C-alpha cells in the first residue's frame, strides 16, 4: 500500500505523462470537446470526450440530458485523484457491463443492478461497494444522472485519466428500482479458470479472441486484495498507468507457481508481481498468444484497441432507439 506522499508523487507523474500525451489535442478540445454525430438511422447521438466544455450552454450533453457532463467529469477526476481510485472505477464499470448475455438480452450496464442483491453479493464484485460509495456524493450533486450512467462514465474518466485514448461513451442508461432484473451470479470471469472459461464468458457477450486479450490487458491496472478475491499483489509495477506493460511481463518474465499460497497464482522472478490462471491462459492458448505478442510489440495499438473494446463493453445491454 502506498503512503499518502508516495501516492501524490505517483499520481503527479501519471498526470504529467497523460497531459503530455494529450497535448496534441488540447488546442481544439476547448472548442469541440463534445460533438454531435448521426447514426445510420439518422438519430442524433452525443459523445463525451476528455476535454471540459467551457460553455455549458453550448454542450448538447448538458441541455439534452439535464446533466453538465463537463463538470461531472471534473468532479469524477477529483474523486479518482484524491482516493487513488482509478483502477477501482474501471473495475466497477467493467463489472456493471460484464454480465451481459447476448442470447437472452439480459445483464449489462443498464439498470445499475449491482446496487441490489443478488448481484451485489456476487464474489466477483467484492470491494466494489467502495467505488459505489465514493460516487454517491456525485449522484446527490447531479440528481439527473442515472447510477448506470454515473458508474460507466466514472470508468471512462478513470481510464482516460490513466492514459487511455478517448473512449466513446453515451448517456441514456436508466436505473432499476429493485433487484428483480439482476442477472444471475457467476457471469463474470472466474480467475481460477482457463482459456475455455474465458471464451464462454466473453463469447456470451459478443467478443472475439482478440478482444478477450485486449480487455484482459486492463490487468495492467490495480492490485488483487486477499480480502476481496483471495489473490494477492499487483500485476505490474505501475498499477495506475494504462500501458502494455502487462503484455511485456507476460512475454518476457518467467512465471512460476507461488509456493504455499492458495488460491493458485503465479509470481515473477522478483516474487513481487503476480499473474492469475486466466492471465497465464493467454500465453498458453495459441490463438490468445498471437494477440499477446501483437500488443507486446505495439503498445499504441493496444491502447487504441482497448478504448474501442472498453467502449463496446460499456454499451452492452443498453437499449438505444
């Protein structure tokens, strides 16, 4: 666990890195930080981009949805910064959406059903009450935003603040009033499993092998905590930076079973980093491994693909006119 001073230094370095990477877009971002698009059906759609909107009266997201998303973005960034909560917010958004079943049309990010049992009791969601509690003051400050939009938007803002390219995201999710529409527990990935399990989970949502590997790269963020998952440790040495270091470590380091520890996990040569069985499956399965190698060699490509795949994930289960 980082001490507070160390957290500030790490966060400051990450913010400088992100600011430098984004500088090429800053000149036009103040003018065009929210734009209107047209779908194939001809309906207007609205996209939030990383920059703030200085004139909220011009911001279509503000007048169309009743929420000033530029101000909400700033407030989410402050929550993330003050609590070192970037990885936690990405996980919250991921788990809200990752229950989708394309065959039944159930689950997904609409409804914010994780607020209710049985979804709130799913072991895979252990610890996410902390993320929801951190966002509760923002729900009170912006009452017109739904929990479902707030949770997913927080994940987008957090990912972008840690280095992701702009992620396409649209408001319009609604909230369930009780747990009657909760998906059954067990739809989220089980880290103790292997390649076939990953395919079962992700194919059910409509992803392919490349997208499975791409989204798994989010393990470059955060730590595993024994009290939540039973697993212990970080995947990389910069758990607050979104880059392809996860793939580099999978390829370059030697991973062995951590002795005298359950559940089964793997440790690197320094015995300071860890990988889960589902992580190791990515290099043991030939189809997955080709994409591990691809993203190991090209970090910019992974960031581009991650932004697209994460945006696709957050749309699952959202009814659109």
